[in-house]
């Protein structure tokens, strides 16, 4: 009988893992890929949608287009996971697995921040980006805040990118002089593992008159008074609030026992990314391996799990430990993109190197997206299918 692999979640991690296993084993393996959505959207595309650079329909890549041997996509919501039995209950039925991979990502929880739903906006979901696309033209003057509401969030560069692109958007409309932009982040610098990247972002902020509020979270929004309440007790007035919502472990993962609580990311073996349950792996944002929650790191983790699975099925040595290495493209505005290359687990501490923003990196970023779509879906997409922002979601 063919080995049954069930992959929960079709983001960077789930798609990369599925593509590798299909490429290596083809019809010798039975892969069921489950996701509640009908299409994949790069995280950076949400910035393109928000600022009107792309239509929502243009950034959606339907999962029905996946053409990979041995792979069956099922659009459905996961209702229960039994990791001991490697059994998954979905709205489309129950699936038994020989090997189970949980790649359900991190859920957004705007309701965890008082007042955010009623008085602010979030741009980490497609729906939120669309709502802001409609709200931004009405912002004529006053204070805008890009505010992070939780210590753990997808794509650390994304708040900085949003602020720099907002500057460009307002300047193009002739409204920048009438507005203020602040970025509130829980870090001392925009990208802590890479001082050069942080220095470049802070220099870009200074040049554009963007205020950076460091080591601080937005704890609440007061819609009536139009102020953001910060973690140190101070307040910032706003006329436009762009929020990064609290991130949490999906409830179905907590209920399964794989995670201890809503903020206890799934513990894994750092070498194989296997959980405490044999034959059950956790890939990407849902695990607690110690890398940022970004698509490129989910992709790297998927390669390790794929190697571990292939080693288990074919024999041979186990893969080397996951080093937590990845490259993120950073949108600086002005049609320029930079890149930071970071290694989180390969040494005593995370280290990062920076490549200066350039038009060449814009083209490289487009190629990055195009190559992933070709690999994951089995097709060569048009260049217009991908944007020029930063990979904010896995």
C-alpha cells in the first residue's frame, strides 16, 4: 500500500513539503493536502492590495490548479486532530495518516486587543487589506499609526514596510505634509538579528519623518477618544490605525494536545521537526522551533521534514539539524527592495546580513514568487502573478 501523508495547511510549508514529496515519489505516495481556503496568497501581496497596486483577484492562486502526482487537495476546515492515532476530522470527512504534518500557521486574533475591531484596521488578512484599500483614500490629514499588538507576529519587516509604503502613498496624493506616521514595535530595532538592516530602515524613517516607537506594544484602542494605549501606559492619538493583530495557536491544535495553550507554539525536535507524537511533524508558524513566523522559514522547515520523511521511507541517514536560515525581501518604497539573509539556529545567536535596496532586488523578488508557484503548482505563472513586497505570511 502507498504511504499516506496528510498535510494540514497549504501555506509556504505545506506547499513546499507536498511539492518535494511528490517530486521524489510521485504516485508511489498518497498525499492529502487540506486547507480551509480555496487559494494561496503571498503575504507580500496584501500590501499590494492595500495600496491599490493589485486587484485582489490578481493575487489569488487557486489550489485547484495544483497538478502534482500523488497529491489530492481538499478544501475543508479541520475540526479535530488525534496525533496519537494520526487521525484528522474535517468537514469533508475523516483522514487516517501514516505520517501527519501540521502546517496550519498562526491564527490572527484582532479581538484580543480591546478596541481594535471597533476603532482600528488590520492588514494581515486579505479582508483587512481590502478594507484598508477602501479606507486609505479617506485619510487626508492627521496621525497614522502602524502598531504591533503582540510580541510574536508574522514577518518582522512588515510594519516597517507598511509605514514606508504609506509614506509613498500619501506623498503621491499630496497629503504627506498634512500627516504624521508612527511605527510601534516590541523590538529595540526594526530587525534585531541584522543591525545593518535595522540601521537602513531607521535611516529611511528619519529621511521620511517617520517616528519609531521601540520596545512597546499597542495594548488597546480607544475608539471614542481616538488614542492607542501603549504597554508602558502612555497614549498616542491617531486618525488612522494600521494594526498587526495578536497571533495565536489555532484552537484545533491546542485542543489536540500538540500545544499547551493559545500562545504555546508546538514544541518539536529541532533536528527533524517531529513532535512528541511519532510520525507527526509541525512545520512553519505553528511550531516553536525559534525562527520568525515568515513563509521563507516555513519553506526551509518543510525541506527538513521532507528529508526526514524520505529518509524514513527509503532508508539512509537522517537530515542535518534545521538551521533556521532564510532570506526576506524588504520593501523600502520608491520602487526599491532590500534583502536580509538571516540564520537563527546555526550558531550561538541569530546573525543577519543586509543587501542594499535596489531595482535588481525588485526583479529578484518577482522571480522568487514565480519560481515558488511553478514548483508548488506545477505551472509557470505570469510575472504579474506576484508582487514586490515582503513575505509576510507562510
